[in-house]
C-alpha cells in the first residue's frame, strides 16, 4: 500500500472511530426526553397492566373518566364533572370533541365498552374484582353515562382511575393493545423494543399538549449503569430508583437538579400470624420497640425517608396521629418478650429464633441485614434468607414465611385497610397475607367502604388506624421520599407523592 493510500485508510478509520465514540457518548436528542426506569414496561393494555411502570406509562397514553392529581384528589379527565342521583348511582358528563390517537372520535359507548370489558369474566382482567361492583353502565344521553353500583362504595372513584378508556372500534384480537396501544392521552405510542418504549406528543390531546415532542422510556436495570448514563447525559431524568448515597452525590453536583417530596408509599415489616410465636401480640410489639428506624433512615437511607407510625402517610387526608407509637426502646422490648413467655434463660444464647425473608434487591438486603441485627440485640436469633423476587413474592403470597419486608406504593385511599387486614381478604381471596383476623377491624373496614360522608369516613379510619397500631399485624417502618434527579438544563421538573409520570408533560429542555 502506498503512503497516500495508507494515510487515507487511517484517516477513514479514525473518522469511523470518532463517529462511533460520539454516538456512544453524545447527549440525548433535543426534542426527546429520556426517562430511565429499572424494569421493563410489561403491558400496555390497561385491563391487564399490574406493574407500577406499566401503570405510569398508561396514564400518559390513555385517559380515564377521572384521574388523580398531585395531592391524591380525584379530578375530571374525560368526564368534565359528575353527580350522584343516590348513594349508588353516578352520572358523568362526557367531554366532547375527544379523539383517539388513530383519529377516530371518542363516544360514551367507548366508556361503556371499557368498563364492561374490565368486569367481563371472559376478559379475565386482574382488576375484575374492583369493577364487579358495577351493576350497570349505560349511555343516558349523547354526552352522559350513568353507572349504577350494587351498593354504596366510598372508594369507587379511586378505583375508576385504573379504568383508562380503550376504543371499541379496535379489533384487539388482530391488533392487541399491549402491542399497538390506542388511547386518547397526551402521548401516543410510536414503537417498543426490548428495554425501550417510544412515545410522541399527541397533537390532538384535549388537555393541553406535552412540552416535549417525544418521550422515551428506557430500561436500565443496574444502579451503576443508571448513574453512568445520567452523568453522560444519555438519560435525562430518573425518578426514585437510585441508591440514597447516589442521590446525595448528585445533590452536591452543580450540573444536576435533585427534587424530593414525601411519598404516599410505606415500607413495612409483615408478620405471619399463623406462626405460634408471632401470633402473640406482645412479641410483635417487642419487635417494634427493638427496631431503631431513625438510625436506618439517617445512616442507611441518607435521610431519604420519614418514620412511619401507620400505613397512611402524614400527608394523606385520612391520616390519624392518635395511634400507639413504637419509639426505639430496647428495655421495653425485652420486658415484653419476658411477659410473652420468652425470657433470656441462663445457658441459652437466644430467647427465640425467627426467619426473615427478603428479595435480592441490594437495598432490601442491606435494610434486612440491619433490621435482623437490631433484633439480635434483644436476644432473638434471626436467620436471613434472600431470594430472587419471583420466589420471594410467591412465598409471601402462599404464607411460606415468618417475617418479611415489603412496600405498598402510592397509598391514597384508606380502603387499603380492608384489602390487607379484613379476614375475608386472607389469600387466595385477597392481600391479607399476614392472616390477621379481628372482628372490630372487619366491622370498621366494611363500614368504611360504604360510608360516603368524608368526615364520618375519616372518623372510622381513625379507629382502624388505632387498632392496627395496637394489634400490629404490620410494623410500619418508613415512608420513602420520592425524588427526581435530572440535568440542570431541564426546566419545570416536579415530583408527585404517588410516583406519577404526569409532571413529565411540563418538562422542557
């Protein structure tokens, strides 16, 4: 090869390398907002999407009769308003001039079709139970629908948020909504591939256009990789999925903006009350006194949480402060164990032994290790067992555990107390996975479901919270702070207590 050809070859090679390097390190495109998430969006059909990431994407693609605002209030969406004919009958005034992403107009019959589809046994929606309360849904005039329930239901409007409206004219057999979602929300679907969902602004959206032309939701499962991509500007914004120490580091970096807000979520320790040891109330209370939650929040979570005294967070309108509180008190813990029949006997190393199960999530494992060590300080032998999430969760649902820690995400309606503590909701019927049974709790949570007056309902759930704090089927640990980490160049960034992606609509570069 001649010298000239040799140099030309190397120049071309150098250009290719530089272009590849630029492609790997360049910032995100100007007209697209890149959101980093830790797990794939699993389903884009509102009738079947149960994971949090799918639900949050759905609220951008679809619209419902109602939606939830920043404070957890139910506000109009496709409905411009509603009224009640009696305590079981709702009339919704439907917004006119709404179009689906495929250009077809929305009509009240689409709403009737959607709600019937959610409750239809043939659909087999995991949300069927929430909508089986609907006795009848009908078009009452060209711009109204009427929904009749089989009994009064105070949480009906909250449940209705899930029912995002799907088009009746789409043949879901040939074009399943999971693969080809068609909604009437602010963003419409472009395409999806492994680890990436692309959306674009829907110009015909009735509620005001999104600020960015496109939104890309990118799955990055590894913490370290998410941090690196954020630093290299290959991801624009991340919500709630960075280690606390990383958030603290980003707060010190002038190139990034960190925003925080107390969440509606709660991290908790659950007991299996079928267990002969843990069915004793004094044992459960002893464990609560033995846990130094403030220390964990300060030193492990870097202050990214607030101590919990119940399932509901202090910013929930149904929260009651009149509950039994368990501040760190190792002497009270040991005294209760003595009274429960588990004294520290001479020659015995432990009072009792328990198994604590957790997932393999690094933060969950670290927290579990510290909680287990704190229980060992009151002479309890704790075996820590870690499992891949699927195995771990299957064990919780089947009752194959003694102690475990989990999180309830975005708790806004107090009807959750019925779901998790009413005796009729013991698996497989519901999510009372600790097998708690209390007649007064059953009566109150049933009454709370049918009490429509907000003040009366608040009084009922104040009693519920008091019983839960004394009986202690859960130890509420903390309410995590929700946060965003974004590049300084992004404007109008906000964080909602329920983890919603709705504030992304206002973000600009």
